[in-house]
C-alpha cells in the first residue's frame, strides 16, 4: 500500500500527558499537512510542510503543539500537557507541489481520547 | 475557523435515486475539491476542480466549479448502498495552501 499512513490509529491518554503521532506521506509527495477533526465537523487545518520547512501554521496550533518533518519525509505531531479539548481525530495529508498542488490525499487518522 | 456552508446536512434516499449537494461561501476560492469519508477513516478524494465553470466527472459522480467561484455542486447518479458516507467539500484560496472544509453532507442509501 503506497498511501498515507499514520501511527497509532488510536491513542487514549490521561490529561496532562504528552503524546506524539507519526505520519508517513505518499513517497514522492513533498508537501505534508496536519488537520484536526472533531465530531460533526469537517477537518480544520493545523500546519503544513514543504520538504522539511514548516511554511504555514494555524492559530489553532497552540504552544502545546509542535510538528516536525526533519528529513522531509515522515512527520511527527506532538501535543504536550494534553487537555480534554484535544480529543479529536488528527489527520495527515500529502500532496505533490506542482500542477496538482491542492489534491491532498489523507491518511486514516489518529483518534486521540484524553481522559 | 472559517468553514464552507454545505447543504443539505443529511439525505435519506432510495437506491437508484440521483443525489445533489452543494457548497457555498462568501469568499472566492481558486480550487474546489470533494471528499468522501467513512466512519473512523480519513477523507478520500473524489474530484478536484480548478477552473470556474468546470464540470468534471468521476464515474457516477459529477461536480461543478461555480461561475462566481463561490460555490460548487456534487451530483451522484443512480446511487448504490456503498455511496453511504459523509461527503465534504473543500476549497483553497489564493495565498494559502490549506484547505477549508464544509461540515459535510451525510448520505444514507436505503436498499
């Protein structure tokens, strides 16, 4: 399977703990995006990378959130001191910069539950 | 955050019927996309539209990029049970790479 993969698929954590999610994009894609989706809503943009550079961040991305893409391939999203309001599906997407820039392909998501 | 206005919120139809849903915004978008999401999974890209007035088909699905660049429509012909899911529109504005999503249309198809 050469699609976007995310790990873990589910994470349950206690409030105050740190969590880290991983995303592996489609291999030839140089853009990688993180979105958050809560129940009954569409995905909301968090941040995006082109290669290893983080080029755009949403105001939703508070100081407790940090994303990296150190070698321009996989990316990690870390949430520090989790709060119950962080419970959501975290989605990763990738695309290839060029003619079809905006065709973003999503992974299966990581479902985070903060208790 | 900003979201697109998507309607209807839900639809209950019989197998074989055609379906129409739309997405509107007060802002102009350069690109419109339509995704389908099954429970517990990520959205799957169905159709991407890049030009005002463009009409694009993907099998039984047809989508249009509105002339005003502020809306888009998705039609599904001859629906089948596997069409069940939530359909999202998404738009991209100039100067930003992010997609802005609607709240989705939940489709139920009765066999």
